[in-house]
C-alpha cells in the first residue's frame, strides 16, 4: 500500500460523511463570500434610496444569510470531525492488528516507534479529510468571490482570477520541503519515543550496572535531535504562513486600490466599491486557508507514508495451510536443526512428557525458543509439530498447539482477573500451582500499565498462571522462576508438575527445583546436545552440570 492509496482509501471509507461535510462547509464559505455582496446591495438599494421596504428586505436577507452561514459550518464541521475520528480509530486498529499478527512483521521498528505510529501518525494521516474539506471550502469561496467581482467589473474579476492562482502556486512551492521536514520530525519523535520506552523498561537493570547516566545522556542527545527536527519543520510551516499572509495582503491592497480609483471615476457605485473591498479583504481568508490546508496535507502525507510502511510490510513468517495436528505423533520434534548458535540439535517431546532443557549459553536458549515458536527465518534441519513441518502448519493452529511463555511477562492496564484472560473453575488451583496463592484475594485489584504496581515475582507468577489456564497441548516455559525465592520456586515446581500432568511441557531453565520435576533433562553446550538424562543422575555424575545447576 502506497501513501496515496492509504489517503484515498481513508476518503473513500467515509465518503458519505465527507460529501455532506464538504457540501455544508462549501455552503458556509459561499454564504460568507456573499456577505460583502449583500452589504453592497444593501447600501445601493436601501440606504441610497432612503425607502423603508428595501431596508426591511435587506435586514431579512442578512438575517437569513447569517442563519445559513452559522448552521452550515456547525453541521458540516461536525461531519468532518466525525469522519476524522472514525478514520483515526480504524487506522489504530489496523496497526494494532498488524503488530499483533502472530506471523510477525518485517518493519524492523521498535515498540516505541510502532506506538508513535499508532497514535500520532494515525491521527495526522486522518487529517487528510480536514485538508480536503478546507481546500474545497476555500475553493468555493474563491469561486463565488471571483464571479461576484466579474459581475461588478470584468478587469477587477480577471485581476483576481490571475492573482489568486499565482498566490496559491507560491504557497504550494514550499509544500514538498514541508513534507520532507515533517516526515523527518515524525521519524525523530518515533525514535525518541522508542528509546524512552526501552529505557523505562530497563531502568532497574541500568541502575544495577550503574549505566543510568549514560542512558540519560543518550536520551538527551536523541531528544535534542528531535527538537532540532521539530524546529526545522515548524520554521518551514511558519515561512509558509508568512508567505501566505504577505501575498494575500499584497493582493488585497492591489484590488482595493484599483477599486477605489474606479469608484472615484464613477465606474462603479459606492455599494460596488464596498463589495469589491469586502471581497478583496475576504479573499485573504480562503487563500490563507489553502496555505493551511497544504500544511495539513503535507503532515498527513508524511504520517501516511509511515503508516503505509507498516501496513504493507511482509510478514516475518508465512502461514502454512495444514490445520490438523496428529495427536499420536510427537508434539515437538527437532531433527538436525542448526540456527544461529544451535548446531545439529535433535530433540523430541512425546505426548504427555515433561522435558527440561539446560543451556550453558543463554544464546542457545534464545535460538531454541525462536525455532520452537516458528519465527526462525533461515535454519537447516527439520522442525515438526504433531508430525507436520512447522512451516506447513496454519499459524493459528501452531499458536493454539504451542504456547510460549517467556520470563518477561506482558501485563496490561485493568485488573489481575482481566489479565488472566479466562475464567475457569480451576482458577484457584492454577494460581496456587503457579505460586500466586497470595494474589487470589486480589484478582479485582486495579493494575496500571505493564503491572507496575506488582513486583517482578508477582508479574512472573501471574504470567505463568495465565499460561497454565490456557491448557495448551505443548507449553514452553523460559525461566519461569527467576524472580521468586527458593521456597516459592519449590512450590511452583510441584504445582507445575501437578497441573501439567499428562500434558507436554518444555522448560528452559537452570532451576534444580524445576529440573528435578522433569521426566528428563537435555543439556545444550556450544549449541549442541551434549547429554541427557534424569536430573538426579546428571547432578551426581556431571561436574559441569552440578556447577551450572546446584546452588
């Protein structure tokens, strides 16, 4: 999807509201342009004649004119604003859907950048409808004004018809520069937002290693770059405003001067002079509106380009077409898999089996999790789920079969109960099994974004309880007990073995409590399987295993 396609689609999706809104705002501008014409007629027909009835009719005409003017603007602007708000909402839903797509996305953007696109850019892209409505309304005002001036005096009308396009072209000359600088500004804002999100998420770690000052300096530099980009964009917009006002003022002065000369020579009447001067002064408003509309359009195009880059980005992995998993086959089978640090790994999980994996190198664990989740882009060997190659499985079937719960738990604003996603009669049992019995009485406790009021251990145990409640055929856990004490870890290990009894579980951990509850333990060193067996056996015979696990 290109930038232009996204903007045109936005207008098409709300063409009903846009049509009504544009017609009404155009009517507002037409009636506003008719005000000086009406006043001119009022002077010539009522004031000059001194008769009562023409005066009454002129007053009635002005009253009706202003009634139409005010109501047309109110109703038309309401339709345009509704269209903008609905389109903003639609764009945000599309971005959220694209980001949450289980196939992933290849944009390469960080969470903070995607957040900026889903909020600021979605709102600005939808403003294309405001730019369109303003442009149409201003064009209508210029058309009515030009026709009125032609009816008063042809040379004056032609002068306006020539002068106005020249003014508009002069204003439009700055639009490409404004678009580029606005796009640069939006990118800088997104990068700074992403950096702030990363720093807030890793603040405890940064304090732990004493790197908070370096992080603050990095954010300060990014913020200053964003400020400079914003000032450049605002300066260009200010220059465009200045050019618009200056050219409009020159045009007004020229038209008013010529009209005054014509009135002195008796070529036009006093009422027509008032009409010409009033229209010339009024024309400055739609010309300025066109300049403002071009600014809005420039910002909208810049934001639409960023939105289009996300919406049109290819998925990280392709979805297969197979929708059936054979329950008689191993739920997970790796045959000679090599990926990143993994080298020719063989691993099979039979139905109902619980397997622990100890990785001496954390990079091996990350690579294995990526392969099991079906997110490895280029790897050798074969990965099967239920006897079917993982890349041939429908993505929804894969996600319903294999649930991966990392130790970094994502929680959302709401309550503990809403973060568990499901209601189950076994809720209390599962919460206890996850070591979260202390949270059972607080299920309706309000949570801030990311569960900031909870400790790291509470967040981790809540995430584990949520995974257990889902009851997936294959549950993959990555260090589910790193943020809990030894007593809670032992309770968690016992609860996990009880709840997952008869179900297939893969746990990547170095916890002796968890490994002791597994049917067998597979050990990876230098990306390859070096040994496997029961935890008790390995703890007695393998010195390296003892050093890594026993503490």
